[in-house]
C-alpha cells in the first residue's frame, strides 16, 4: 500500500484547517472517552443504563438465534468428553459408590433434621423466586462477564437481585431494562461472594477469576484448610445473596486458598430464577408475620 | 436523457460507498451479543475492532481520524466494556495507523498484519486493565492472551473480507 499522496493538504488553508481540526477532535475525543471509561468503572450502575437500549436491540435477535441453534457453547465439552471417556468412567463409578454411601447417611440426618425442625417449629424461609427466565447471551469479547437475562422490569426484576440456576448461584442483576436485564456472572473478576464451606461452616470469600473459575480465600490466614471436593455455599453475610445457595466445588489447593469451579455452568443452565435480595428490610418483612402479636395499640 | 438504467462508467452510489464500511464495523461489533453463547472467558475475537483496523489499513484516507469516536461508542454499547473505553482506544489506534501510514512508505501485507495485530493486542490489553482497576495486572493480561493470539491469526482473513467488501463498495453499476 503506497503512502497516501494527499496527506499534506498543500497551500489550501481550508484543507489545512480541516485536517488540523480532525486531529484536534480525535485527540480531545479520545481523552474524553478514556475519562468517561474511568468514570463508568467508578460508577458502573449509572452508566450501565446507557447500555440498556443496545441490549433491547440485541435481545430479540439473540432470542431467535438461541431458538435456532440452541446453545453452541457445549461443543468443547462434547469433544473433551470423548477424549476423557475412559478415565472419566472409572472415576464416576468410584464416585457413585461413595455417593451412595453418603446418601444413606444423609437420609438419616435429613429425617433427624425434620424432626428437630418440627420440634422447634422453625419457619421455613421463603424460597419462592421473584421471576424465572433464561440467559440469552453474554459479552464474549470483553474481559467482563456479563450475561443477558430474558426478563426485565416487566416482571419486577431490579438491580441487585441474586440469580440462581437449579445447580447453584449464577450471579446478580446489574441493571434491569424494560424487557431484558444484565447479569454480572459469578466468575467476573469484580464479583465477590461471601461463602462458607457446607461441611463445617468455615467462612471464605469467592472471587471470580474471569476465566470460568473462582478463587477461594479464607478470612483467617492461619492455614489452608481446603481439600478438593469441598462444597461451598453462600453464607448470607453482608446481605444480597440468601444463605445456603450452592456456589462452587473446590478443585485444587493454592498458596492462599483454593481454586474452585462453579456448580452452575451459565452456558448449560436452562432456566434461572431471580430471587429477592437478602437485605435487612426483607428479613424484617419476613419476620414480621411470624412475630407474636404483642400488646400494641 | 434516459435516467432509468445505469450508464456506462458511472461510479458506485455515494450511499453504498459510505455505508458499507461503517455498517460492516457496526454489525461486527454487535454480532457477539446476538449469538446464543454464554462464555465463561473472553473467547471471541474483537470482530468490530478487527474490521475497524483493516478498513483503515486498506483505505487510510477514507475516514477522518475521529471516526473512532462514534464507532467506539457503538462497540462499547455491545461489548460490555466500560462505556468510553473503545471511544478512547479506537481513536488512539486510528491515530497510530495514520502515523504508521506516514512513516512506512510502501506498506506490504506483512506490515498490515503486524500493525493490526499489534494494535488489536494493545487495545484489548488496555481495555481489560481499564475495566478492572483493582485486579492484579498479570492475571488480567493472562486472561486476554488467548484472545490476542486468535485476533492476530485472524487478521489476514479480516483483511481479505475487508478487501471483498471494498470491491463491493466500489463496484460500478
């Protein structure tokens, strides 16, 4: 490609000024754009509403392509399943035997638990979901893990509500548009979820790695108590996520915690449920009818 | 004069000449959000950015240097990056292309490939660093490395596609 000949505008003042103005606009615009980016990192919710319109445009097409092709993200899993079929079969058989033994133990515990609960007359927490939808698509070119949920404000979805699948936690609603909403997935680098180990309630923090895995860090740094296979559930600490939603399973230990894989894979999950955020007002609202009617005037 | 049919040697319509490049970039930017793919890492190459760079490498004088402002805003709306990232970075990339086209007298295919790969890598890395200011930089760069490699390998294909679109754009009636 030869160097463009008419780059130097020659003697024409108009052309000179035009070229100069183009560069001034470009440099000013670039600096303003980067400042805007920094601002929108600081205040993600305020600027994310700008994006709602584009998502409303993209969503209908995503609905069509989803119904036509189904989810194409399972291709890599299908290939690797063929490759690892033999060793996986052995491992699964071993796991099945172990799980059967555990199931027997658990069923007795469950019965005991039911009796104890009946004894205490504990109120079952409200597990009803606010709304159900499905994940349409996601931002697959940027380093942020945002997915589009097929429902929006039309069914009462609002920012900050937790989203879960049948297998476990998916993420939380970042912004809600009129008919679609944006979900910040569990694996986003900026998403921190307070969790506890299901076995003994050891508190920890789950932090997304951005590549589908989670970093688990304990709150006390004395030693590293995690073992592969540990199940982590939400602890409910700090509000937002209701307690006891399955989050992840520990894959291997690391220097400062563990590497875990989310239990719910957003690429394969069929339907997701939007839950009420676990906030103090919600707790009070839920506790109010349970409280005995005191002698109030 | 008979205006019904095309006349011999008449240039392509002005509309088509202007719309085709812009539409190809905008469509490529919006395409990833329209696919039913819930990705757990940045797997798709930044197609809008690749078309944007390839058009400028092919026809440096076609667009003013500030064209990255509107096209970057459009890409930001669909890419999920903080709004303003692509506005700034794409404009800086097009300034860099104008600079390269002045410095290198005869740009060949490998020059174009190198420039596009370098700029795509720089833009993706900078976008990741802007989007997550609190995360460790090494980990973020590791996250975008696969995408950068795929983008670099796809540059020749996108140069070809751009060339095909350019032929369509300038085809005489």
